């Protein structure tokens, strides 16, 4: 059975991957960013630390593995999130140069095929391009936006009865997915025989909802009547920075939603699209339950 390194093993996607792989009998090396002493992750045979800005540390984390799942999340609190992710991407590529036979699965983003004008998604375009320089067999799993992203707005929505949506108009459908479903899919791809490289797989939920559907689901979950509304475009960045986003992050978010609303973010013709099984209502309920448990 394969030995598989999973980076970001404590996150929503990574933890689901490790759990699924472990249950299938794979030997899983969970890779975390902090001291692994005493850390236990369901499904992992071992837990190791890797500094994502240190190529030697990354190379050590994948040494002896047959396959590796890498995830490079955008750091929301950084003064320049895109530059920070670029630095991690470059270190990742440098570290993986030491293991040319390792099959790599990288978690990417819907819209990563577009070279510009996509905000948060832009760094994932660069991630795919840089990893594409490696000789390793490659699979890119482009994930739709995660359902749990709405959870941070719920306290204000419950307090005011209003849910701000940058998905506009409110009737516009958009791809979204329960993050653990992404991890289940990536595990299944890692367990399958190698495919043509590079391979690109898209993953989204069973249905594409609207902001109206999100508000209706939150109304049912919270027991509070919640109605969505469209904040005016000029107010987006100030609202995001007031909520705690850095100015750079706010700019990336607004550019992404401009791309969404222009119909640029989706699945290209002929794309390999897989579907998670978790409904919007169940995904939101799980996210809110997790938020309560973490307090």
C-alpha cells in the first residue's frame, strides 16, 4: 500500500483526506506546521512538521513517500497575502524538486485556469504554473468556494436579520462545496492508479445555490428570519476591512467576486467535474456546529 504525505492535515480538507486514506489502509504521513509532539490525527500513521518556507523541510516531509497532497492556503492576515502565498509556492516547488518520482496532488481553486483578474484565485494560477515545471506526475483538484465561508457572517445576520451577499444578483447560482467532501475526493484520487499528467479535476457540491438559498438555509438552522441583500459595490472593500480583512485581502476578495458576477468563475467546457454529496443546508449546519465547538 502507498505511503502518502498530506500537507495541511489539520484543516477541513486535509483532515478528511487523512481519515479517508487511513480507513483505506494507506500509510499516511500527516504534515503540519507546528510542533507535532502529542498531535494525533485520525488516520495518520505519523505526524511530522514542515516549514512551508523551507525547501529542505518540505523535501524531508515527502522523503520516502509515493504520493503527496499539497495545499497552499492564502494567508488572510498577511499584509500581502498573494506575495506570501507566492513565497510558499516557490519553497514548495524547490522542495519537491528533490523527489521527482512522487505523484503530487495539489488542491487548487475554481478559475485557476484564468491568468488575471480573479483576486484570491490568481495565486492558484501561479501555483499550478510553478508546479507544472516539475517532472512529477501532477493532479490539480480545483475546489469551488467552501460552504463554511458563510459562517463568519452568521452572528451579524442573526442580530440584524440581514445577510450581505457579494454574489450578485441574489438569484445568480454559484458553485460551492463542503470542504470535507473535497478531502474525500482527493483521497479517492490518491488511492486510484496514476492518470495522465497533468490532470485537472473540478469539485463542487450537488447543487449550485443562490444567495437566496443560503439565507433560507440559515433561517431554518438558526430559527431567525434572515433575508439576503446586495451591498453596493463601492462599499465592499470598506465593509471587509471593517470586518477585519487587511486592505490587500479585501482587494483580492472584491476582485474575485467581480469575476464571479461577470460569469468568469466556473468550469471550462469539457472539464472533469466531480460532485460532493453534502447539501448546502447540511454543510452550513456542520460549519455552525464547528464554530460553536471551537469557542
